[in-house]
């Protein structure tokens, strides 16, 4: 994405992981890809994947297990 003119806005979109300005999209699915249970679109790039998951998970069953990639290592309910 194009660099915003304002420095504070630039910092909100900048992802240290990707070393560029980004918008994050996240799809939360059940193991086996059986069902999509939550979608987050166009979140600020500075928010990490695991933080976005934790924020979204508050609306979901506390004991439900999910499928995730290596960005979610350490989260107990992600396989």
C-alpha cells in the first residue's frame, strides 16, 4: 500500500514482520476446514496475527479448537 503522508498513520499500518505497510485479513476456521467461524478484514498492519485472533476469539466458544499456521504457535487452542 502507498505510504501515508502522516507519520503516525504510517506507523499504524507498518508491519515489522513484513517490513512494509500492510492491512491484515484473518479467517478463523475449524480443524479440517469444516467451517469458517470468523473473518477479520483490513485490520491495521501493526496488529500481530495472534493478537487479532485473541480479539476475535472473545466472541467464540472458550473450548473450541482451531486450525492455524506458525504465526499462532503457543496458542493452546490452535492445532
